[in-house]
C-alpha cells in the first residue's frame, strides 16, 4: 500500500480554518440539504397544480363549442336561449325577490295562465308591458280601453295575457287585468322606456320573440299585439285560414303573399305547428347574422331565405285596409280592425296620437248609421308621430 503524500497529511491552511472553524456548530451544511428543499417545493407545487389541472380539464371538456356562423351552419339550432320565466304570486309581487328557476320547473306556472286565458282552440292574445307603458293613463290603459270601445272586442279581453317585464309592470297589470305573467331577467332592467334601436330596445325585442317561440312550443296559437295597437273590431274574421304566420305591415303592396310587403312585428297571428316553431328558432338565431337590427328588420331579411320555403311555412301579409297604422293608416273606419302607433318614436308622441285615435273612434261610434256609411270621418293623425320614419 502506498503511503499518503505529504500534501494529504498536511494540516488545514489558515484560509480554510477561517472559513470553517473547528466548532461543530459552524460546520458546512450537509450536501443533500438543497435537494431536500427543492423536492419539498416540487411536492407543494404538484399538490396545488394537479387539482387545478383536473378542474380545468373538466370545465373545458364539458363546455359547448364556440358558435360559428358560416356556410353550412344553422344558428337556429342553438340551445338554452331563454332564461326561465317566473310568475310571481299576487300576494308577493316582488320580482326582485324571485330568482329565475329551472325552465321545466316553471312551465306549470306559465301553463296555468295560458290555459285560463285560452280559447277553445288553444288560441290566446298576448301583449308585453314594462313600467314605462304601465302608469295610469299611459299606453296600457288606452290599449284595454280600445277593447272595451271596439266592435265585438270587449269579450276578447278574457283571452288576453299581459307579459310583464318588470315588477312595476306586473303590479299594475294585476290591478287592471286578471291574466298577468312575469317574465323576469336577473341582469337587465327592462322597466325604463327603451328608445328605438338602442341596445336595451333590441334586447327587449329579442327576449320577447324567444318567449313567443316558447308559447308556440306549448301548443298555443296566438295573436301578438303591441300595447300601442288600438283594437277597434274583432280581427279574427279578417285573418287567413291557411296562413301559418300572418303579419301586419308598415307598407302593403296589395297582395297578401307578396314578399315585397314590409312586415311590422307589432301585430302577428301565428299558428302553433312544426313550421312556425322551426321558423321562430330560425328567426331568433338570425340575430347573429344581422347584429344591430331588431326583430322586424331581421324578419324582412329572412323572409326571402330558402330555408323558410324548405320548412314549409306559409306567410300571409295583412292589408292595411283592416290592420293599419301611422305608417299607412286604414282609411275606412267602417272596415278598420286595428291601428298601430308605428312610425312613431318616443312615448309622449305615441300617447298624443293614440289619444287622438281614441277620440276619433268615439266620434265615429257616436255618428248616425247613415253618416258612418258615407265615410264622413277620417283620422286626424299623424300629428306628433311622423310618416317619414
């Protein structure tokens, strides 16, 4: 065995002694300590990261794919477009305290209102209401008064369901009408006046349209009427027996099947069948193709779409002779069924001209039959509303 060299046996240098003095409390740490700390850190990171990764994977794998609009995609096949409607008990009446529940759980409440108001053939009359139109003397009072003063229209009130978009409108509805339904939205305030084509107006219109689709799916046909449509005669005898979807017009070209008619969404008759249900899905989802447009404009776009023919929907347009409005008034008071405050922006302008409409109708009803036949009276509107809109 070779002897150790002199260098090996030599005492530690002064420098090494100064760095590591002989006291055992100041000896250098063991070489494996850094590895132990690193391993502990890795274990901590793994303990936190692994559950997060599992949760992220579960969320991603169970989320629906993003919507893509393009050729070959049918956007009307989307799911879950309408929040659950809630009917508020009359003894409560506080919509703020009611959260939207599961859609299926809320169906019986909607079904109850529809059944009670339905005609024998499962047809109802629907209108919508928010707080801006609900105050005493406002639009909803004129609307109901027109039924009471019209010809063979008073009995139709028992088939009218008023859909309230907010607490104030629901409470007012229960004061003046027996059939009220509260359609609440947790994150949107629909109580204020929605000016034409504002974001709130568009959201309100599309929510309304999706609710009408729900009514059709429940098996109910309906006339939908804006509350600023005055009912002067029973419109049912003037509807077409073979039309799945029938619409009043801003402008009528003289032929009920001509797609050049400019439809108005404020007055529609719709039969509940597979064609109309599919069409309402298509119509509602077409908002993705035409962002920034309201439901009426989108209808006037998609009425030319080949898919409407493919599903077999029969569209009929209603003559302004019977279903008129400010845009194109019904000239003959002996024939008029409804008059709509269309072509009119702003609540006060609508109220002004609607009150004049009602005054003109009262004057007509008080005339002797001979003068009525002569057509001696005509509308004094528009005044605050405008035909140029």
